[in-house]
């Protein structure tokens, strides 16, 4: 299985408490998420169901008792 290079995600340029932090994070993650959804669709998965699965997995990741890394925010 090919795994995309997640080292291309730029680091934050604002503090997690800054109003621009979340917008910048969305901008940083959007192309990676699109690539992941495109790959799932190319493999034959329904794009909407793949997006739902990612949402589920992301939420589960937050509730598995893991501490947020670095300067992550617990706000959702």
C-alpha cells in the first residue's frame, strides 16, 4: 500500500488560541484530505462513505485517551 508523505504538512504559524489558527490548519490539511478521498474513490470506495469513515476515525482518535500532541487545541 502506498502511503502519502505527511511531512509536507506545514507547521502552524499562529498560536492555537489565535483566530487564524483553525483556518490555517484547514488550508494545510485540505489537499491531503482531498488526495486521500481521491485515492479511496479510485480504489472503488464511495467518496461520501469514505469521508464519513474518516470523520468517525478522527473522532475515535480523540477519544482513545491520547493526549493532544504539541500545541493542539481540544476545541472542536
